[in-house]
């Protein structure tokens, strides 16, 4: 039989190797917060087909009004996306007036976002608190649902630790994405993270359920063998569920979906994959580490990796 | 503004979130929102306007109302002004008064003293001295809230007396002070979502969803064979029920709520996969098909139950937080997730299981073990 749990420290190492550099990148560059979180103004303006002004000209308008941080992007159909720090209503109207003058005719304002920064802050903070409270509730529920097996409390804690692992993977991915592709963290990102959290916890419980069931069948078996046996038994289900619910949909979304959703789809793809991966390679191994109280030997000799 | 699905939400301690579907002119929306709570002092002449009467005033019109003094409007028993096209003259706005308070007068009733701002004092004095014993209606958003009679020339202020209780007097004082909303409004965020962008994204994403679903059907059928077909039916029923619920409640489909729905679709699929994997295991252990179906379902059930309950707990907490603190993204996601998972539990218990039993009764299972992927 496949011995997955014997190699547990290798899997821990792989995860750390993926997570730590990404988090360092995030630490250096800062979270790439979009104006959804940071507050600012985003103008998306469509010009008549023959009158698209140069980036330079638009930049000058902003500079002239004292807005020095304007970033201008051109997209298809003569559309300019202009990001900047928060513009007051008067400044924005002023800018639109000047842009209209520049174009020589009416513009189509496709998007005009003014986001107060504290909205983002409040929502993120509340979302974090909500997730924290939910995690606590999950630990309690799992402890209750697994009351028939020894140390039920550990299952809840390991599920949450593995869930945090998945969130860290997503954060690390954000670090790489921000560096390589200029990804930004927006409100959709928050949705993606919530989805990963929900999926992750659900998947942990399914895998733990098998350990719970086998616990009553093979009473004499060593815990490590029992846990390994259980995850091998659920492997086919893990793969199929992952393929079915996640990869098929999200690959389709990433490949054929609209541009706006591509980043969202990629984050979900990786995050949900991690959700399945961590049930097998993080959550269950953590249970074994806890059962054997292996931390007592961590600093005495090299960890056994065989 | 004629917008059908305007949604206002209190966000956090000090925000109000308004959504105006279909409107694309932010400046117009902002202007209208800021006007809410427009307070006017209206010349009612000798007409008494009962509380609640809706009237037309000339504030905001291009020219002041020029009423024929011979026409004296009356309010019918139904509370409608006659003649219907009568436009009252607005003397003063709520922004022109200050220092509103509530006091008890010597007879024990409540009165509301107020002062007129320095710039308006002269106008108010002249108007009141010329209109003694006439009525000056106090009107909020074109609806009369009080109609006191001017009892003398007022210099720099006055007081409103009427049949007030302590509560109604205080309410009126608050209204006089601030308009209907007891705060000054500041626009924090205004956002237009361009339909071109949205439609492009939606169409492509729907196509992507359809492609994804087609692959899932194919895979389920090839991998799990007959049960796979049952699962596809079961998922279709799940999707139908969930969308019926969305319509009933109703749930507006935003991206976060679609994400919640898709996640719950995942868990509905997972429930089927769990059952079928167990079914196959039991078949491999040499059970008959009927036994395998019963056992497979029975053994998969605890994991389906517990994992879904955990998800429901999560979404209830997220929903509660989302509504309490205006994180509407979190709320929309949590609502569809909870509904979807609830329905998926139901379809896993009722639909998949019964469909499987019906299918076995229809065929001779002993001859068709292969159809079950055994």
C-alpha cells in the first residue's frame, strides 16, 4: 500500500518551500491592494475612434490638478483606464471636462469608481474576524462530531491548520502573481479566499471521516498506519472530486472566461487544489505528528524522512 | 428616480450603501440621494394642510409659483389638495434655520423654538409680519409634517406649537435640524459598472460554465457509468431547486454569490462521488448490488453530513457578519453557499438514493453489474 504519511516531512518541506518565498515577496512589495481596498479613483473612459489622446496628455491633466500618481492604461476600443488616488467630485468632473476638450467630442464614461478607503479596511477586518470566528466554530463542531474517537479536539485543530496552509498558499501565489503579472488584490480576491476556506474545511472533514470510521474497525492498528490506510482509501474520491468540482470548471473559466475573471479563476484553481492536497498531505500527517508527539525529537536528531 | 430594485444597506457604523440598478449617471443619483430629507417652509395661506398631505411646491422649479389670490386650495377628506395642480410657494428651506430645541410651555404642552440664520432674518421677519394668522406648513420631501399658524411677526426666530407629545416634538426637532436623515451625507463611493464589460464577461463565463459542466457530465458518465447518469440527474434537480430558491427569496446573482453557488455545486457533486466510491468499494468486497447501494449510502452519509454541516456553520457566521457589518461580498457568498449546501444535502438524501433504487428495480442488476463500474 502507498505509504504517504511516512514521507510527511517531505510534504511539509514542499509546502514551506512554496509558501515562504511568496510571503517574503509579499512582505517586500507589500500586499498589492487594488483601490477596492486602498481607496482611490478609477476612471474608464472611451474616446471616439479617431481622438484617443496620448498617455502623456492625460498624465499632464492629472499632474496639472495635483494628482501625481495617475497610472494610465490603454485597452481595446479606444478605452483608457486611469487609476489614481482618491479624486474629489469636483476634481473628477474637472478631469472629465478636460478629457472631453482633448477629445473634441463627448466621451463615454465606462467606469467611474471613487472608493473611500475605510470601506475596504472595515470589510477586510470584519471578514477576517468572521473567518476567525467560523474557524473556532468549526473546531468545536468537529470536536463534537468526532467525539467517538480519541482526541477529537485534534481533528478540528489540524483541519484549521491545514486550512490556514491553503490560505498561505493563496497568499504566496498572490506574491508571485503580483511580482510577475502585476496582480492586484480586489474584492473578487476576497471571494476567492472565502471559497478556498469553505472548500478546504469541507474536504478535511471528508478525509477525517474515514479515519473516524476506521478507528472503530481497526482498534489495534497503530495510528500512523490507520491514518495512512484511510487517506489511501479516500484517494480516488479526492482525485475525482477535485477534477470534477474544481479543475474542469475553473480550467474552463480560466481558458474561456472573460478577462476580468481570469486572475480569480487561477487563484481558485490553485487554492482549491491546495484544499484537496492539504487534506492528504498536511492535515492527516499533522494528526500523526501530534499523535506521536514528534516535536520532542525534532531537536535531538534529524527528522526521519523515510 | 424610477429605479425598481434600489437596495440600501447600512454598512458598518457610519455608511449607507445604495445600489441603483440600471442608472448610469452617478452625478444624478448622488444629487437625488443628497436631496432626501429636503425640508421646506411653505406658504399655505389660509388653508390648513393636515399632516401627511402631499403637496407640490415651487422649490427647484424654474420660476416661483404665481397663484391667483382668488383660488384658495382645499384639502379633501381623502387628504388630496384641490385643485390638483396647485403649487405652493416655498418660503424657506431647512438649511436656513438653526438652534432647534424642544421646550415645555407654561400650559404643559411642547413647543419647538428655532432661530433663523442671520442671512434669512430680514426675509423671515418681512414674510411673517405680512402673513399674520396665515399658515406656514413645514414640509419634508413634499409631505406636510406640521402646519402651524403664524401668530405674530417673527424676528430672527420663532416657535412651533401644536399637538405635540414629547416624542413627536423631539422627532420634529430632529427633522428640522437635520432633514430626515439625522446626519450630513457625504458620498464615499460611487460606481458605475459599464454594461459592455459586464456582458462580455458574463457571456464568456457562462460559456465557460457550460463547457465545464459538459466535461463533468461526460466524466461522471464514463467513470461511474449508470450511477454517473443518476448523479447528473440529481445535480440537475439540485440546480433547479437552488435556482427556484434564489428566485423566491430573492437572491441577486453577483460574482460572489455565483461563487457560493458553484462551491455548493461542488459539494453536491462530492456527495454523489462519495456515495459511488463507497458503492464500488462494497461491490469489490463481493456485496450484491442492492446491498452495495444501501451500504455505500449508509457509510458515505456521515462524511457528507458532517462536512456539509461544517460548511453551513461557516456560511451562517459569514452571513451574520456580512449583514451586521455591511460586507455585502461576504454576505452574498455566504447566503448562496448555505442555500446550495442545504439543497445539496436534501438531494443527496432523497434524490440520488431514490433514483438509484428506482433504476435497480427497472433493470436486472445481476446481468448489468458492469453498468455500475464494478
